[in-house]
C-alpha cells in the first residue's frame, strides 16, 4: 500500500459527490438584532447536547451574513416542511431578492431571543450563540436552545443527491393493525 498524504487523499469533487449522498434536513437560519435582519439556507445543522440543549450551524466565512449574524449573537433554526421549497430557494439566493423581500414571502413571529421564527416550520429552535469556531472555510456557530416551537404536521424537506425530497408522510396502517411507536 502506498503512502498518501491525508490532504491529497480525497479530491474536492469526490468529497462533494460523497456529501451529496448524505441526506440532510433543510433549514433557514434567521437572525435579527443590532446588525440587521438576515437569513440563509443551511443543511449543516446538528444537535450537540440535550443538557443544556444546544446545536451547531455551519456557515461559510465568505458569506456577507457571517459577521452580522455573529454580531447579533442570536439565531433561529427553522426546519422546513416540504411546502417551503420555494422559500428555501429565496433564502439560498435564487432570484437575488433583497433580504427584506425574502422575509415578506412568509409569516414570522419571535420567541425568546427576538430572532424571527417561521410560523409554519416543521420545528424552530431559538438560540443564543455561546461560541463561534473558525474551521477552514466555515464558521461553526454553537447555539444554546432557549425556545422550541413545532408544527403538528411533519412533512420535512430534505436535500439528497442535489435535489429536494419530502419525508415524513403520514404512515399507512392497515385496518385492524396497531401503530407501534
């Protein structure tokens, strides 16, 4: 077996192709505060701990929203339902709408931090930033979850193989069967 340096072992294309096969929930990360109201689409979101409840969000350091979001010190992770595919596109930059126009496309409220909460999101996590790490091309924002709001109907939007999919359709239980939860 030949020795290969770790940094050259995987090409950028191979990594991107591999990651495209890792299905992930689609979220709109929203912040508001002294540095403005902003939002972006992200799949790089995951839980860290349940005591205290915390999660992380990854954001490209080159994004114009990176510095203002960190300065605001709060964000809300709004996990999207399948009905939000168009909204997802707007917050990822499709159509290049100004930020204020993107927000006009949905209904918003607030919880604890003042960060906008998408009214009909599958679930929303209202967070304050407790740490920001700079790793390679991205900032990893660690948020303590201060509030949660969830929708009764869950038909989540995931991104897999470079396209969107709906998951969570209501299960079908044949008559006289028992739903095991």
